[in-house]
């Protein structure tokens, strides 16, 4: 295989809350449809041609690496899965720096969280990113965003904290304006007039969900600052240096397909409900039927009866 075609990905498996809670602390209990969340993320990467997946396991106490051993058996030689501990990392940028220090990242790579569920195809996008970088090495980052539905947002989708306002050059797809958390902002000022003057073909997006899928150049570390913690910090640094054009960021918006990160607080709350504690609404039982007016009730010996029906009695 050509070295240029080799694709790596790093999965940040920790959500960096105050207690550094692991995305999958007990991987065989943190499930959707009886499948660990991390498996959805690995499936997405394997589908998009990633040959090597580096999984940051954080404070998993050895449980996530055991799960990854089973993943290796499932994917075989097609995908190389490498556990990466980094227990002292406190943010996404820390994870990337540590991976670089340990020489795990060799070429351009994908960056995703360990709670991503997606079926979008980004293989062609990766190829175009590499070609664009060969022409101009300043292309260091591609942001993949999903147009947000105005209604019927899944309660499991972590959408409230990831609704930025972005401005994109329609001709080049280059990011020229970025306002983090615009959806929850009280001011909602939007870009200044100077941005519109400098970029006549500017297109403003306010209905996108940043699903935390990034195509990164190996040169992205050159714009990391001491206080950089999140990818949004890195984006702001790149835009802050726009006058000297040290880095370029492009944006691709997907209209079709599904991509979202799991909303863990709500997800865990649903897990605690009666009837959902063991296997997340699996198997389905009659009393969970909310689409009809039946009044089934559960009785001993695993029997269900209609509420207004009385069994016949033997003489």
C-alpha cells in the first residue's frame, strides 16, 4: 500500500468532565440497541477506509482495552486498533500532543470522539483533502458538519452544545468566521460588516451541528498554543492569524446521512428508567406499546392480559 494512502484516526474516548468520566466506563453496559457506543465509532472509521485506529482509553481501569481486544478479532487484519492510555490528559489537545510525543501519528489523520454514531461516507473527502494539502500545505484542517433538523431532534443527540455560527467562502469552502455556541448566545450579533466586505461570496450557516469529525493534517500541531484545549480553540487561533495566512480551514456540510454524538447525561438517565436498566429497551415488551389504546398488564408466569378481559373459570 502507498504510504500516502495509509489513513490513521484517533478516537478521544474520554469526555473530560470534572471527574474525567470515561465515555465507556463499562463498555458492555453502555449500549444502544445492545451494542457498545464505541463500536459504532469504530465501525464508522473502518467503513471510511481507516487502516489504523488509535483509541484514547483514559481512565477506563482496563475495561476499554479488553473490549478493544474483542474488536481486533471482529475486524481482523483490515484495521489495526491501538489502545492509548494518556491518563494525565485533561483535554482533546492534550491527547493529540501526547499521541505526537509517542510518535503514534505519522500522517494526516481523522479525529473523532468515542461517542460518535454516523453513517456518512467521507472517503472521497479525505482524498480531496490530501490533494488540496499537496497544492497548498497551509490546508491543515477540514471540519465536517451536519445540517441540523429543525424538528424531531433525537433526545440522545448531543446537539445543544454544538450549534456554532460559521461563515464559509462558497467558492473555496474556506472557513472565514466562527462563533462558538451561537445557538445559546444571548447577543447573537453575527459576523461584522468587514467580513462581508472581505468575502463577497460568504455563506452564513446557523443551523449546523458540529459532530466533532475532523480531517487533520499532521502539521496542525504548529498552530497549537499553550492554552489551547479544544478544537474550537485551535480554530480560533487559525482564524486569528488569518492576516498572515499561516493556516487554512475548510468546511464540508452534509445534507444526507446521520451523524451525532451521544448526549451522555440524558442517555444515562434513560438507562435508569424501569424496564430500560438492563438492555436499553431490549427486548420490547407489550407494556411499552405507546402507539395503541390497549391496556395489557403483566402477570406472573410471564403472561400478559388485556386489562378489560377476565379469564374464564373452570367449573
